[in-house]
C-alpha cells in the first residue's frame, strides 16, 4: 500500500474569542481557503483533509467548502477526530495544522517531511522550542504513533490538544526543527480580530510575492519591525 502523507487541518466555527474566524478574509480570500491553497503548494503532501466537529454549529463549514475533503468528528476530543480522519484516509504520515494559521509555509512543511522520511523519528515539529513565528506551527508524526497516543491519552487536555502525550513521554523519539533566527515573538496566528488586521497588514507587503514564506517574513521584519506590532501585546 502507498505510504500516504495526509495533512489534517483542524477547524471549527465556535471560537469563543473570534467566532467564524476561518471565514474572515485575508486579502480577498476566506482565511481557511487561503490556508488550504498554501498547503496545496507542498510537493510532498498527498491529501489535505479538513477535520471539523460533527454538530449543527459547524455544519456551515461543510456547506461553504463543498469541493474540499472534509471529515466530521468529535468537537472536544480532537485526538479522536485526528485518529479517525487519519484512519479513514489511510494516512501513513500525518501533518497536523491548525485552521487559524493561514501563513503556514509549505517549504518548511516539506523540509520537515524530508527529515521525517530520512530518520527514525516518531515526531518532528517546529514547536518543541519555538523559533518560528507563532502561526507557522507544523507537527509531523506517523499513524502508528497517533494510534498509540489515541489509546493511551486519558486526560482531557491530552485529548483536546492531540500531541501532549508525545511531548511528555520519553519513549517517543522527537526532533525540534529550528529556524536560523528566533522569530517566536512574532504572532501570525488568528485568535482575535486584531490578529486578522495584523495579518492583512503583513500580507499587503507580501502579496506580490508568488509564494511568500518564513524567509520573506524575516526579511520584512528586519526591514520594518513596526508593521508587526499591532498584536504584539497579546
């Protein structure tokens, strides 16, 4: 059987701080579509699936994104949602992405996937000791690892956040992927309305670049730190 790499994007509409944020616009695109279009630029991912809660509050996602691959699962047990999505789509390797990270960098994803393919790690991410901007978070792990943590994770926090069991357990072989410079103080995720304004400001400087990524963000920040300050107090 083919070793499939599946990117699973968790998304919902019921964020307490910023409801329906995935439908807000970055430039002229819905945030979630902006993110999915960037993921499609990965040369290694075989399939992209949106994993959403199976309830009335989130069914609007399915109605709005009819041409996308969608899996419906538990709202609170996100680990179960991931496991069942990965199982359904025969994932050998899982790329975990959050739906509020529209600036995700496909080049970084492919570099992490190459490392994963060429080494015997159970888990690679750029978040164990963050150096990338918040919002460029990537986690990669095998289906075997996902199945094990799905069986063994008992605490509510472990089920809600998918990978804590891996991070605290020494038996898993982990690797932290670092950037050449510490940009972890930059906030490029969307939790609140001010984050969306911030990302649109940054995008206005980068939109003419066909496939902007972390290197372009780094250059822009080096040249003009002021444009990154709007949400810096969050």
